[in-house]
């Protein structure tokens, strides 16, 4: 695996082995989120956006100066996988290898990717309104909930404000846009 660089932003994603579930019930989602909350500061990682889906996840993370995305991911997913394997009696891997990642360098890519990550539950028909999906930080990013960490400064720098991000997200509810963003920002990956 290539190394992550300080002060850079990465889209990180992975799916379950054979596209199987990686989150089996609400307690599984909550366990991983707790691991994220308890470890992001320890490894000096900023959480910009995340969305946990039944068979995959997306995270948009920044490795701050001296931080380690790699150690953060290893810590949270090792502990999560161990717990889920025991709970579900899984003998093999939960996730399909190491997480894939793409370094994000342009502002328009960042805007589209934040939206893409948060749009997943709506695209998959898991919810009718994005703010009702409990396992992403979209509600935080639009200012209607304060439960999960996120980088407010980056949201404001990217969109102007949480209200402007909500406006952007509301205007962008289009499956064609979703597919375009997916084809541009995912490497060798089929999200269902």
C-alpha cells in the first residue's frame, strides 16, 4: 500500500468480500463510528465526510501534519473486523483487501466527492431524505445534528457554509451526476 502524505485529502473506500454485508445491524454501524470517534484525534486525522453502507463504506479524510491515516484505518478496521467476525461467526475476511484510496487535489473534485459520499443511501433507496441516514455525517455537514466529528472549516471553505452545502446537495439529486462522479473518483470499484 502506498503511503498517505501530510496535509493531503483522500477518498478511502472498501467493500465486503464478495460484496457481502459488512454491517449486519445498527450496533455494527455504531461500533465502527465509536472506533472512528475515539481514534481520529489520536492519529491526527480530520474526518471530512463519511458514509457507512450495508456492504461498503466511504470516507474522506485529511492526514494532518504528523498524523497517520494508515494507523487510524488499521486501528478501527482491525478492531471492527475482529468483533464482527466473532459476532457473525465469519472465518474469512470481512473486507475485500486493503482500502482503496484516491488523493483529492482540486476543489471541484472535493465538492463533488463530499456530495457523492453522502448521496449513497439515497441512491441505494435506503432513505428518502439524506439527513435521515443515521450512519453518515451528512446531518452534521448541513448543521442539523451534532453527533459525529467532521471538519467544519473544510466544509465552509469548500461550500461557503453548511447552509450552502445543503443547497448544493438538494440541487444535485440526480443519478446521472452520481454515476459521473462515481466513474471519475473510484478506481476499479463497483458500488451497488
